[in-house]
C-alpha cells in the first residue's frame, strides 16, 4: 500500500460524509487506504463511517491523546506515506492528495502540510489568522529559510499533512505532549536537517470560530509548548510581533467598510491570543492553580 489516509474523529456526524466523500473522490496515481479512528462518539459518526470502505478502529474517549492517538493511527496503517486529515477538514479539490504527495519526489522532503481555507461565514479573526499562516506561496523549510520564517519555520498542522513513514518511525509524535504534537514532530525533523514543505495547492476547508476566552487558553498552551520545545528566541518573538501588528492594521483598514462590530470582535480576540502567548511563555512565574485554570489541554495535570 502506497498511501494511508488517517482520519481522527469524535462526534463529527455532520462532517464525516463531506470529509470521506472528498477523500474517495481524489484523483491520485497510487492506491490508498483510509484508517478511521473514532474516540468515543455519542452521535452517528460511527454509523456513518462504517458505510465507507475504511479500516475502522475505536478507542474510549478517555484514551484520546493528540500525540499517542496519531501514533496509533500510523501503527495501524500500511502506507509508505502517512496522510493526516481531520474529520472536519474537507479537501477543496480532487487533486488535494496528489498535490501533497508530489513533494516527495524530492528525497530531502520528509513532511508536507497543506493550506487551510476558512469555511463560509468564518469570523474576521479566523480569516486573517489563516491567511497569515497559510498563504498562496509554496515554502520549503530548511536551514536556509529558518531565520527568514521566524515562528512559521516550526509551524506544521496534522489537520492536513503527509509524512514519510520512515520519518515518523524515526521521530514519532512525543508521547508526553498532550498538545502541540504537530509542532513537536516538525521540530524533531527540522533538527535532523530534513526539509518540510508547505504546499498551498493541497488545500482544505477548515476553521473554528472560538470565543476570546477559549483563544486565550489555547494560545496560553501554545506559549507553554513553544517554551518546552525551546522555540522561543529573538527571531520567533519578533516575527510574532510583526505578524500581529500587520493583522491589527488590516483590521483597522476594514473599518472603512463599516465593519465596526466585526473589527471590534476580531481585535478583542487578537488581544486574547497575545495575552495567552505572553502568559504561556512566562508560565514559570505563575502559581500552579492558575496554570491549571488557564491550560485548555490540561498541560499541568
């Protein structure tokens, strides 16, 4: 088997048909299997998934773990290439899968991730955030581009990504990390001087409109994970500040079109994200009970 598409889901009955229909509609040059892992759905996700020719596996909800469950999915598969896709992410074209895999023609490329497009009706904050991280230009991440990319050098998303099996076997997702598993495996590969590619032609529709208090907690965890992985440095800090300033200015520019409520909400969300990052980066200064309240993914349990 050349390709294994690995789909993780829980309570996604409204999204699973769109996701799996898009997978099985792909025009790709090789055979592929679909490994579908459900982590204790209480809706019709399991019933719907079983209507497709997937390799189905179910785990109890308490066993779900961002790193370990992704390692489990890989261990259940047989493909040379491991393609991770979230159940609420929908490939935008029938060429999505082939666009990811074409990058492996270069033997130095060990992983590829694709573009995230905002779903219809997404908030201004999500639209601006996704356009910053997932632009129209292909990027090769290696030692030559590290300083230029700043924090984006380590960005990687298993919502929409492909990894060579031998690269996963050599690095794996860290079993001790509840969150930020994609950033962690990317850093492990980049530290080995392997290349990672961002491929904009491999696009999916995927976005979540979180309220400000949820964004604060999620970005607190991002700040903590960056610290634990040793990612915070002058380049990452300055690039985050610069991108943040650009996003704020772009929101003020939208005021010319009369979007006062949308702009205000987006700026409030941006402030929550910035606060979360600062708190996470400096979590050592916070008492344990505060960190436990702030962490969305229970990093201090």
